[in-house]
C-alpha cells in the first residue's frame, strides 16, 4: 500500500493538471482578437491628399517597440483651425497647452504661419505636473524648429498610460527624420502611429461641391477604451481643403461634435487627453465661408458631420473586447437633453451591455436603466423595441413578443434598442458596444 504522503503527492499532481487545463479553457474563452470583429472588412480607406497638409510617422520607442508611435503633421500657412477638448478636471499638459494656443491662433480668420501637430502614443503625459508641462514645451520648440514655424503654432497630443513622465527626448530625437519624410500620402501611417489598445486604424473621408469647387475632407482617429462623451472623446484629426474662417469652422465642429463624438460611449470613462483638431487649408479655392449658417456653411457642416460620425462609430466598433455594435434610440422624452440622459443610462449600463454580450434579450435591464436615469418617465407609458420587435408596452411585456424572436435578434452583430417614454417630443441617439471578458482582460493587463 502506498504511503499516505505518496497518495497526497499524486492527488496534488492531478489537481495541478486540472487547474492548468481550466486556465487554458479560461484563456481561450477570454482571448482578444488581433482585430475587432466589428472592424470594416475593407480596412483603412484611401484618404485623399489634402493640399497643404503633409504627414510622417516614425518609431521613437516611447513605450511600444517595433512599431511607429509618433506622428508629425505640417499644415500650410493661411489655414483655419478649430478644436474641442475633454472637460475632465484632470486634463493633461498637452490638452491645456492646446487650449491656450488655439485661443490665440483663432484671433484671426486664418493663421498667418504654418502649423504643426505632434502626437505620441504609449504615454499620455497626464498627471505629470511641471515635468509634463516642460515636456510639451521641449517638443513644441523642437517641432517648430524642424517645421520652420513658431512653437505657439505647434499643437501636441499624447495618449497612453497616465502618471508616468513623458520621455520627450525620444520624440525629439526622431523629429528631424520625420520632417524629412513629410508627405501628403502618409495619412494611413499617421493614423497607425497614434494607436494604443486600438486593434485597427480608423479613417474616414468624403467630398462635396461648394461654390463650384470640389472640397475634400479626410480624418483619422484613435480610441478603444476610456471612451465617454464630454466635449470630445479620444484623439481625432480632421483636414479639409475648404476655404473657411477659423470662427466658422469652430462653430461647425462644436455643433457636429454633439451629435457624433459626444454621442458615443464604450465604458463611461472620459479620458484626460481627449482632443479633436480640425484644419482647413483653403486650397480648394471656394469663396471663403465666413458664416456657419450660410448655405455653403451648412453644406460643409453636413460633410464634416458625415466624417465625424463615421469616425465615432469606428471608435465604438473598436471598443475594448467589443463583439456587438449597439445603437440606442430614445423618443418621447420631455426634452432632448432628458432623452440624451436616458439614452446614456441605457448605453452605459453594465447589465445592458453584458446582456448584449451574452445575446440575452433581457429587456428588464432596459427598464432598470430608464428608471435609474432620474429623468421623467411613467412605467405604463414606456415601450421598448429590439430592432423591429415590440418587446414591452403599457407597463408590461407585449402580448405579441416571443422569447425566441428576442433571442434570434440578439445574435446579430449590429443591434438597435429603442425606447419611447411617451412623455413628450424629446429624442436622442447614442452608440455603444457590449461588455465582454475581453474588456477586463485588456484593462487588467494594461500596464503589464
């Protein structure tokens, strides 16, 4: 008979093998795809070359190794500029610097001298105190030197880990090479260099006729996690050859931002670094737009909206661990603001988002989210649809609803959850994604 000690060793060995197998199963069930399943099948779009705008991308090794992590852009003299930024109380040094510089640059219709953008990924230069402010100054001065302009015309952005000093020397060391490789054809490379946990680069483009001239618009963005509406989310750069004043462009960007980037959420967390910058070179040759509400201004604003909305959707589709793209519609609220609050309560609910991940038509969680929003609602007036399926009405499950229909609908990759409150004429539309094990895996290991 084997000794008790030997039996115990064999039992421990079996348990270890079992644990190893369970870990393997867990890892397989929570593995992160190389590219989001919601990514556009066609990949990154072919961006038009915007006259007066050139890009370069390079590897500085700020955090990531073996990939580009710095983007440099040059914008020709005489361009207009606009921007919106996070309203976080802990805004990063680059954001605060951009806000100050933008206010000065917008004092004239267009900027007399050339402008530049420097963006790094891997380190957000946020919550880094005076050291972070100094890093912005060093990078701005060095970029101004290679672009032959003033440091006040250099706008910087940083994205990545919070609270670690930015190794700005690494960025400065590659600026000469980047400036030598500036090209209007490098938009895709620039978009790739600014990614952090993104699984694909995000770009969008459109063209429109204004004053008999063809106007091109191109933009790219980064964003995957720490995404919630608050003036702007993630990093976004939009370029057009339209002739427009900075004031008119600012009006358009601010207005369209509310219906695009301020209408998305991945995880309800607003970044310290959110920045949206737009530039218009005027090279298209249209009569300069001085009023956002003019006929030509409205045409340009609509085209800008199309690009901004596409980029906003792409950010949601690359939400960390996302497998479902969810549109949330709210109608019948007492006001549009009330509808927006209710829509975000639904879109940000972990219970709603995990139900979508599990393909569970749990409409009770939508009812819960409406109730917790704090907005006026009447239980007996609420109706809920999943797609075209009427799920609940008159304070109860709809007599026409079947669970089989709900389950079948939730298997779709694109979902629409519509709620009518029956209280008024307020409406809102926001976009979000599901919440999966992948989100936890990515963020649990983010600094590892």
